[in-house]
C-alpha cells in the first residue's frame, strides 16, 4: 500500500472518529436540554386599552331642577383608559390613566388615575395591596366598581389579605385628606375631597364549601364622616354589617343578602336601616336564562314632600333610609336609575321594594338579548298616596364581532305613578323613555415576558 493511500485511510479514520464523538456530544446535550427544566421568565409586562362610548336619548328620567323645564336630552359620553401592568415574582403593579367626559364638554372632561397600586404576594397566601384600587365584593351591591358610570369607583386604601384553602379574608384601611396642609389638613368634607368618608375600616370574609356548591361572605364597614362645620368639625361614625350567600346546584344559581346600618350620620342623627334581597337564576340550556328576584330597602317613615309651590319641612330623629354606599347601582333597582342614584326631594327616602323577573336568550355565541320587568313600590306608607312607584320594562341586546369589541344597545320604558311624581318632584311624567347605544373596545396591546 502506497504512502498516499495509507495517509488517506488514517485521516479518514480520524475524521470518522471526530464525527462520531461530535454526534454523541450533540445527542447528550440535546437529552440534557430536554431533561433539565428551562428557566421561567421572571418579568411580565402588559399594556391594555379600553374605550367606552355611549350615546343616550332621554325623555324623562331625572327630577326637574327648574319648573316648567323640558325634561329631555341627547348626549354622547366617553371613557378612555390606558393600563400598564407589571408582574415579577412576589410583586404586581398596575397603573391606569383615565379620561372621561361628554363630547363637546366645557373643560374637556376629567383626566385622572383610576388605578395606581402595588401588590406584594407571599407564597403562603398572604398579600398586601396599597394605592388607588377598585373594591369589588360579592354581587357588588355594597362595594363595587360601578363600571357603567364613566368615572367608576376607586378608593385610596391599604388592603391586607389571605386567600387559600377555600378561605378569603380581607382588611381594608383608608384615610383621606383634601391636601397636604399642616394647619388645616385635618378637615375633610364631601365638598373638598374625592370620597364621602374621611376614614374607613372594612373587613370581608368568604368561604367556599368543598362538598356542596355554596359560598358565604361576611362584610363589616366603619366609615368616619366629617361634618361641614368649619369652626368645630366632628367625625361621625356609621357602621354596616351583613352577609351574602350564593348556592349554585346544577342548573340553578340562588343568591341572598342581608345588611344592617348603624351609628350616626354626619349631622349626628342615629341610623337604624336595613336591606335584604333574594335572586334566582335558572339556565336550562346554554341559550336561555330565566331570572327573578326581590329587593327590600328600608325607608324613612312619613316623608314630607309637599306639592310644587308649597314649602314643607320635617324633622327626623332617626335615619331609617338604607344607603347603598359604593355599590354598582346600575345593576339593581331598574336601569333608569331613579333610585339610589338620583335623590328624593328633601334628602329622605321612603325606601324601596323591587319585584322583578325576566329572561335572556343567546341565539348564537356572539349575540345576547334580554328583557326584564320591574314592579317598584315604597317600603314605607305615605300619607295620601299609594305605595306603587311604577312599572319598568327593559330591553337590551349585545353583539361581540371579535373578542375585544362589543356593541350593545338598550331601551327602557317606565310608567310612573302619581306617588313617584310627588316624591321626586316630577310633573306629567307618567310615560318616560330612555334609549342608548354603546361601543366597548378593550384590546391587549402588549403582552411581553422576559
């Protein structure tokens, strides 16, 4: 064998050996990469946008501020939000800038931060949230986001909590001031701040039972309200305590609640008020849902509401009218928001009974239609008038062409009684109409992990 051939064979063996070793190393590295866990991304950044524009056509629906004024209006309201969210290990933060107003409004509407909070989460279920945040509990009757309203509800608060093993316990602490003022900063009234209360302490506990589809909650609130006396301002405390139960066996969903209010209002008048509610839903198929329920909210006895042109005064030694605090009011008591959004004349309320029923139908997954009827009455008797406030019919429909776009519309008709006209100083408003058309767009602009 020639030397050239021997050199070729030797080098070929060496090349083959190097190739086998390289292939073996690559296979081992691939196996190691498949068996060893990959490192999880430590940071998560999201950017979300939200636009809600709603045009309304009203004929009736609000008490007249001026006698003989025509009670009808057309306007377009809009709310725009941009949210920045960040998560890393035990830390979570969210900042939401918000602009709300009416198209063509003088002053260009209102711009603020609807959310600005940080959350620290421990592995054992304990957490802390501090900053401007939404408070949403149970069915949102007492504490809710009230998302239908353009400004919605937000609270500057510290929340401490635990969630785990079916238990949820939250403690909320809030203290409000009108400004950083060394000399007058201790005065906080409803006309000088963004919230009604000066300080607030709340506790909420919820438990989900394991063997049955039942959840129960307890809620306690103490709010300090400061009066408007500049010389000697005092803080009056009022309390709320109650519970909420939700039972969901198979096709049914049943909810019930009871709350009681105590303490004194900002004028040092004792409070003795309460409310109860029950609601039942039946979902026989994915297309149909049938709903019925009843609400009772206590009121002030013998409310004095004189006829137009007559001055009448009354003195109440106790407040019996229940206050719904910071709930999502539009969800309850009729869509026209006659009750617990617009006040009765004189500030007192005869309470409310709301008996309602209706159904919703989903012909295709992207379309929802519903109809609801409300029979409304006062809780207290009124001298010289019946308890009936009126009958309200509501029709709504929505269409979701894509995940982040929703188009919805509604029409409400209310036949008001003479009692309603008297209590809210309405005049010739037995037939009231309200129609609206709304567009909601809420895309996620960025979802980035590294």
